[in-house]
C-alpha cells in the first residue's frame, strides 16, 4: 500500500513539531517538516499526499509557495495555516486552489487531523476507482472476452483495434445474439474514453412516445407526468460513449432529431430552450440492412451516412466453424464456476451434435444451450442427450436471413440430421434427395 505522506511547512520549529507529532499519531501517516519554501519545493518530487502550509514564511509568501505547488501538481491538497483571520486573503487562496484555510488557535491540531483524514479517505477512494477502471479495461480486452479463433472473428478483432484508436462513429451490423453490445463495450473500454461513462440504449425497448425524453431528457412540467427534471441518455454519456442498439427501428421523426444532435453535438431537453453542449462517442448497431431501409424510405439517407463511420459486420455463429465449440466450452466453464459445480467437458458425440446445428439465435442461443446442458449432465462429461435445441418454430427467423438456396438447404439438412441422429440414409429418404447431395452440401462444413 502506498504511504500517505504529509509535509508540514512551518518556520516555527516548535509549532511544526507539535503539528507533526499530532498528525503522526496515525501510524498510516508519514510526516516530514520543512522550515522554508525552497526546501519544500526541492522535495516535491517525493509526491506528498497532503501539505499544511504556514502563510507567513520568511523567504517566500504562502501565496508564492502555493502557486509553485499548483504548477507541480494542481490536484495536490494544500491547507493554508495562518495566524491572521483575513477573509479577503482566505478567499483569494481558495480561488487559487487551496484545499482549506485554517486559523492558528487551540483547535488547529484537530482541524488539520480531520482534514488529513478526509483527504486520505478521498485518496483511498481514488485508488479503488483506479483499480476498478484498470480491471474494467482488462475485462474488456476484446481478444480475450470475444471468444473464437475463426478467420471471421479475427477480421472483427482487426476492425475493433482500429476503432479503439480514434473517435470515429462505429456502426455494427449483425444478427440478433451475435454480441453487438459486447463489441461496443470492447471498443469503449479500450479507447481513451474508457474511464468515462458507457451508456447503452435499446431503441426497440423504449415506447415510441417516451424515446425523445429518454434520449434527450426533460424539464419539470414539460409534459403530463414530468414531475421533476431528468437528464437524458446523451447527457449521461457526456465525455464517454453512447451505444444505440437497433437503430434501424427508430421512426423517421426521431431520426431527424437524432441527426441534429449528432451534427450540433448538443441536446435540448424537452420543455427547455437552452441547448447543452456535449462531447460523446457514438456507436450504433442494427440487425437490418440500413441501405435497403434508405431505398425503401424508412431510414433517412443523411442520417445513414452520418452513422456509417467504421462499419463492423459480425458473422453469424453458423459461419464461424469451430468457434462453436470454443464458445461452448467457455460458457460451460463459466457456468460451473458461478454455480460451484465440478468441471464438465463435452463428449465427442456432443461436440458433433453442436457442430451439426445452425444456431439461429447465434451466440446467445449457444450460451443458453450450454448452460442447460450443464444442469442436465449426470456425470462430468456432457453427452448428446444433455443438449437440447429449441423446439420453437424458427423457420421465419431463418427465412429473414439473406442466404443462397444452398445455404438454406444446408440448414434444413442439418436440422434433419440432428433430428434423426445423423442417419444419412434415413434423412435422404425423408427429404427425397440422394446421399450424395447431402455430402456435397455439407462438405464445406467438414473441411
């Protein structure tokens, strides 16, 4: 633990020793005395945590010394100790950044004791925050958090790395469940804004009539139910990053208001005429093709080009090869740790079953399937029977995807193989196709 250093600057040696002794009663404090300004300034390199400074020094005034300290470290807490109660002097010193102004009397020792304690508490709090911020940065080291080793995901890593180096707007496109918010967080927490807020907003989760107030805030009485002032998500994200998920579902009226906020870098709360200047990084995401939406007239062309920035397209899980198993093992390990379960592994047959499935719900679905398998497993190895795929009707979701006919055929064949325990002859009979067709369509999956 770093020591808490206190410098007592006082030309009266006896009084200096009295103050130093009193402060040294706390074993966590390391106290050092200086009897003139120059000796203090020469020792600032020791990085004290707190300074008590006598205002009436013989060689330099307290004001001069304070200015030198502020030039060295503008955040260093300095308490001025003076024998004179001069309000104008005290005000001037406080304006220049003095932490406090204390009059020399019978209570001086206790006042300094309490001030040092408060500074130390703030000192410890800042250290904790710094540690947490470092941990957040480590947590979102994208190549450790976003699991996978396929070429498709490595291409995403390269784009994330580029996004972290600048303030460019990022537009993320990907199917539901591919991890768009995780990518947005990875960009934020590895960028220069990592110590500032990350604010995520799912556009589709906010009722149409409330979205403007949610994003831009409102004043008290701005509308029925506005019982107090509320800042919006853009203000919350000031100096940080705002992530707008499913931006393609925003209505045209709100799109025009969003465009103005992006262009002017300011918001005006509902019920106010006063614009508020902001500094934010914008990341948006959608599962839709925004260019198609522009052509259909459901998305503004000018907003589209404002948001395009650096595009990152997340591959669906079915196109990530063996990443399915890497992710499954990761989810299994995490679930076992969180629930204090013995370690579990996947049997070869379970691996084959996972690889045969198309995962229309992508990574999110794989996580749910993996966690359920952990619960269903009787032994320390997950078997095929422990893995349960969704029995819901996913055909509509599949048809929403833009794929070739061969891609659709592959998905159908995989579903049938999974249903009939990989019996190729039986599946060929059920689908009315030859075994050769099945092998031809699936050969890319087996490479």
